[in-house]
C-alpha cells in the first residue's frame, strides 16, 4: 500500500486518506514526550527545494523530518544555481547524485513535482505547485477537522477567498469532499470557479453564506503578491466584504462556529484580531497538526520504489 | 499450547511479578500488539491481589531497526504512558521473546519518555535464539524451537482465542 510520491489529493484512495489521517494521531502524541524525536528515518536525507517563498510549510517539513531523525538539507534556491540558470532537471539530477531519499518541492509551476517524481528514485512530496495542489495542507486540515468532528461526514465547511487561484482551496476541498463533508465556496464571483467538483455550494454574499449554517469557516490567505490580479478588491474592501469583521465575528462566536486559516494570517484583512484569541479558532492547532501530518506522510512513503511495485534493495 | 497452558504461563508470570510488586510500586508496560494484552492480564491479577501499580503501553514501530528493509512500514498505534517515567520501576511485557530486537527497540522508546529507575523484562513465552544480549527477568513458559520456526501467538482480545501454534519450517 505504500507509495513513492505524495503529489496530490485527487489520486489518493479513501483507504489511503483514512490511513494517513489515522497515523497522524500517534505522531502528534510524541510531541508531549520529553524527547520528541524518534529514530524511524535515521540515516535518510530529506532535501527541501522551495522555489516560492514559504516560512510555515518549509519549517513544518523541516521539523517533521528532524523529529523522524532524518537529515534535512535545504537547497537555498534563491541563492543557488537556480539564479545561475540551472534548469530544474539539472538540479534534480544533482540531487539524485547526492542520494536524497526524499525531495520536498514547492514551485509556482503546476505539475512540476510530478515531473520531478518521474525523474528520480527519491520520494517526492508536493509542498505546493502553482494553483494545482497542496496535499499536505489538505491532510493537516482534514486531521484538524477530525479532531473537533471525529465523524466529519455531513458537516459544513465554508471556504472563503480567492478560490480560483488557491491550491489550498483545491486540495482541501477535494479532501473534505472525499470525507463526505459539505463544502461551500464564498468569494468574488470572478474568483470562484463556476465548474469544479459536484457537491459544492457557491456564495457571493457572506451573510447569505452564514445562513447556510457552516460548522467551520475556512479563510484563505489573501496573497499580497497576487495583488495585481485584476478583479481582486482592495484590502479594506476585501475585509468589509469577505473578511470576518467584528460584526460577523459576533455571529460566528454566537453559533460556536470554528475558524480555520492556513496561515500566515493578515490581521485586519481575512479576519479581525479578536478571532485570534477565539476559543474555537483552530489556527494554532493547524500549525501543530501540520508537523504530525507531514511526519505521517514521510513515514508512509517508500523511496526508491516504483509506484505499486514491491521495494527492491537499492544499495 | 492451548488456552489452559497459556493460562498457566500467565499465572506463573503473575506469581513472580507479584513478589516484586508487593515490595515496591511498579509500572507494567505492554508492547503493542499482544504484549499489551498480556500486560492487561497481569494488571488485572495485581489489582485482584490489591496491589497498586501503574499501567501503560507502547508501540515500537518507529524504533525498529529493519524499517528500510520493509516494503511497507508497520501501521503505527498509539502509545499510552500517563505515569511519570522519571524514577519509575518498569516491568516491560511482551508475548514472545525471540531475537531480542523488539525489546531493544522498546528500551529506546521507553527512555525517550524519561529516565526510569529500573527496567525489568517479563515474557509470556521465551522461544530462544537471541541475536542481541537481552535476557528476561520473568518468564511464563519456554518453548523449544528451531531458528526458522514461526511461533504464532493468538490472544483473546486481539485474535479471538488463546492459542500458541508452532509452525516448523524444516
């Protein structure tokens, strides 16, 4: 059942999803011990290759790998050969020669992790590719959801923001749908895809969306670097129309609705600062669960194998 | 071995452990899976004798020395250690003792929770053929086996019945 790569949510079976979600729990339990590290990946190397800026996902992978005793090598892309014109393929060949067991990659180009995975024996983990997928984020989100709702089928999750350009929205909604969760999208009409998986309810008005009765409001981060996207409202305008304002927060608090956000939060944009201390805010829990979920993925994958084939002794 | 023989082996183990547990407070820790079930039975017997003790269980999958040789990593189960490990007197329990590698892994796992005062080892069935220098302090029964034999232990809560089967590979 083990796979070589972890590239997207769409190709995972329900059984694999359940297995990974189930495995994240014992990993999280390790965090309360005096020694948080286990020797499972001792002697293995994990290379992180981030072509796009990231602090949270990057450090989460690093902590996860280190808690499994793997050696972590960060290829400092902005300062490395990438700026000297080396192609991604050449970089991967170099990494192959360095005998990396796992490669964690983030790139603005959709599909790049898949391309790398075909070229290398190492296990490739997609840490976000363009607007395509961010599968470990989806996994930690589902794990967090299951901590508050052990049987999440039938629960309602409202995802708010620029759905169209969000790999988080794509992967997380995909995984939630696999678990039988009802998903709603709320955002500017031009930024909520008309097509897409069945079973999604679309909203353009926050008040109307709250009447739908979501159990969780999942706020997407406003990507400041994408501010040049036409049809994206200004930040104050965004907060007023799609943000959790103080007024909406009162309603959310009254209903006991949970709040999720992939981080890092832009206070005063996606949400007002009161939300950060809200007892039903799951944002910090998501950070901790991210480490556990990524440990579960690293432990599950088997480098040096072709998909579906039994492993051969490689060295 | 049938259910009666397993019952006797548990009774032997309990008798020996009781002697220690009457002198000082012990923490019984079972290795998942099946070691935890043996540990539960020992704990039930200790409670029946009115002997207070702590109880826990550990999964040692993350500490195995053969993970890179497996096509698939073993499914991880929860560990439950709720007592204070520092200064505890641990009696570690497993169903079968063979090469000793599982126990080596368990010792590493236990000490990552803290620094116990002492760890002792209790085994339901010792089948011999150690590959590392680990010996039990308490043994329920010993079984003569060849190196390549398989000892299949089935316990009621885990497998639906109490039985030990020796499958010879000769």
